[in-house]
């Protein structure tokens, strides 16, 4: 029922001919809580229930292990446009009091925040007793890349994956938004009641504040990215006890925070 690739036309300047081209779908999803509008997210229409579960967890709206009931109340061309979630008032977290009133676009995970204090996150600093090696990191990226089917078809999607301490893949999802992909895999493990096993978060793009904050809330001590990391992401990673690694390409990577998580005899970094 859910579609995430759009068949379009690609124009070639060299011979003025057109060929079929695949585009990743970006579509709005309105999330209602108890039939009241909470937010609108721009996402790739796939794994919407996982996206909602992960988002509500990251926003401190629903932190319980009990399953949620999702109701698709509106569809547009067979794509969910409005999904309602019923949560008892006793189970609504503090984040619901600061509910978003703005559109959250696919490129920004904090667009709905209204005040600086909404960016504040508290909690016990993370730690990681399981040292990682560069070889295992590259193997995990190869495994994630092999499952990026939307990216292979369109070249326009991001991916996020979670692995456990033994480097076993727990979840991998794709989306046009980096933060959406993270919400989807966190939500997937919440639904499976397996988030406690998460140890490594891999992302296909850059890392900024919102990715680090989502990892911290999910208690994932290691973030590894293909691309760059922002200054705020590095600052928060140091504060939160997260090992932050960027520019992970072939036999190279840059460690921005908590290098003690890496094996000292590892010469690939």
C-alpha cells in the first residue's frame, strides 16, 4: 500500500531525449494524538508506525513499552496522510506539553521547536565498555549499504541502521530525512521491545544536533556517519558520553568525540 519511489522523466541535455527516472517520494504525514493534531512531518511513506513510535519516544511523549494503537484516518493516493494515536493522559510525557505547532520538514528534525529551552536534554552520561574496531565498522557499513534499496533506485534517500555489541544488525530503514530514518529504526526496536540491545547507530549522511540527541535518548553510545559532523553535534556527543565518528570511507574515519571507545591498537583510524 505504501509507495516510496515515483516514476518520473529525466531530460538529457546532450541529445534532448528523455528517459525514465526514479524519485524518492516526499509526502506530508499529520500525526494526531487523541484526535488532536500534534505535528506534520515530511517523510518517505514507509514504516510510518515505526516513525511515529520513534518520534514520540524522542520527544518524551510516550516512553512506555506497551504497544500503541495506530489508526489511519486519511489517505491520499493510498498513502497515509493522517494517523491518529490514542494515549491515555496518564501516559503522556512532558514533551506533549511542548507540542509542535510548526511543520517539521524532512531536512530538519528540530523545526517544530519554539524556544531554546526546548533543545535542552538531561540524563545520565552514557558509557561503552565494548571497544570497537575500524574493521567491524566498515563491515557494518557494507551490510547497511547492501540494504539501501531506495537509495539504489533513486539516489535521494538516507539510511540509518542499529547494530548490537556483537555487530549484529538489528534494524535498517530509509527515508528522505536523516532524522526520520533514525526515528524509524528506534521505533522499530521499541515495537520489537529490543532497544536495549542497541549499541551502534550508523547514518548515511552528516550528523548534527538532532541525531546526537536521538541517540542519547535511545541510550546508543556510538554514532558512525559517512559524512561530516557539526560543531554542536561534537559538543553534545562529548557531553553525553557518545563516541562520534564521521567521514567513514573505506579505510579512513575521523573520531570527533570519546576516542577511548576505539581499540588502541587499531591502525585504521
